[in-house]
C-alpha cells in the first residue's frame, strides 16, 4: 500500500485506506 491509513485519509481514501481491511 502507498499512502494508506488514517495518516493520509484524503490521498487514497478509496483506493488504499479501505482495501487494507
């Protein structure tokens, strides 16, 4: 994952942040 997590919620919120689950 690139910029994923609550640190960059606006960077890739739909791409990475939710794909971690």
